[in-house]
């Protein structure tokens, strides 16, 4: 099997030290919500839905699964991952001394978080845009929030029995999070759900905010972004968010409208005198962004 760039770093890392010889196993967390083809293609491998609360095949078909992968990197399974998955956020890869059952139980401890107000939510750590800022990955220049969101103790607890955790960033490059590689006979006691303070909650929400905006842009205003590739759009959005906040805008709807406004005016956004006047009125709370958008649309008819 030819070692192409997307997985070459992983393969070369363990070329000199085969996993069997150093007592490590290799796993993947695959997100069926993004691509469920692995459920069939890799059905012969041991796999289990992380969300055991997901009842029925339809629910499992859109949920994350833990898979045990072959230690032979020249296998057909790795070839399929190389061809169909590498370079995408559909799968993250874990190297750990833990058995499948122990790793499954360990990861389950981190599925739910609770905010200070009592609200609980599922923590989608299988998604690289959540995983990387959770533990902190300043080397990944594609991140909007580099983190860490979790406390030092929470990060160490999550990564204690993990040797390394691999994911592909937004540009398709393989990134590595190194764990503590502790070989434990008994999993540590972890209080669940994981408690997050207000600052952590805000960082977690902010980490996925650009992608939420992009989702609604593609859903409702695709004609404005049809000539932009995904990374260019992402860069545009993360650059525009702080600009919108300079105009005292907050919340998904208002910032989304501001982004649409910039997309409509393009290079004329800060030079169009009529728009500049409207923006100053909005900054001074004389009109809302909805009112501004309504005026702009009326003038364009």
C-alpha cells in the first residue's frame, strides 16, 4: 500500500515501533451523521454506537461509533480509510493501550457536560472542531478557538489512557494530540456529567459558532456563497464575526444578517456612503440590523 500524504505521518510514526510490540491498539470514532458508509464497509470490524441511548437503527445511523481497526496499516480497511475518509472530519483515530470495552467506557464518561445553570448537553468530542479546542491545540492554525476549553485536570483525565488522538484539520492535514498513555487496570472514577463553568460554556459555544453560521448561510443564502470554497467561506466568516460585534451585534440572526450584508456589498461594504450612514445609525442603536437589511433590499428592487 502506498503511503500517501493524508495518513503518512500516522503510518511512519508506528513503522519503527509496531503497535503489537509496544502493547497499543488502534481505534477510530466514525461519525455516521457525516458518512454512514463505514457501517457497511467496516461491519466485519468490532464497532459500537457511543450513544447507547440512541434506540433503533435509524438513530444509530446518524450517531458516532467506536471501531477497532487493524494494526496492519497495509490492510484493505486502511486503504479504504485512505481513499474515502482521509482529509475529512468524518473520523478521528485513537491509539491507546486500553481494550475496546475499557476505551468505550472511558469515552462514555465524557459524553455529557453540565453548565452552571444546570443545562446538560452532549459533548461532540468526535468532531475535530470540538475535540481540538477542548484539549487545546495551538499548533492547528485552522481553529477559530484554540483552547483549551477543559481545565488542566479535565484534559489529563480525558487523555490519561490515550497515547495519541489523530484528526484532520480544515485544510485536510493530519493533526496529533498526544495523551498520557497510562496503562490502567481500573478506570479512574469520573464524576458525570462533566461540569463546565460559565467561561468554559462560552468558549464551547464560540468554538462551533462559525460552523453554525455557515450552516444557515448554505441553507438559506447559498446564492451568496456559491463561488466560495469551504475554507475561503470559513475564513470570511471568522473574520466577519468580530467586525459584526464592533457594531454591537450579537446572536446568530444578527451576525448572520451582517455577514450577508458584507457578501452583498463585497468590496464596497466600507466605501458605499449610503451604507456607511446606515451602519453608523445601527451602531448608535437608531435602527436594527433587520431594519437596515429591509432598507437595503428595498433600495435594490
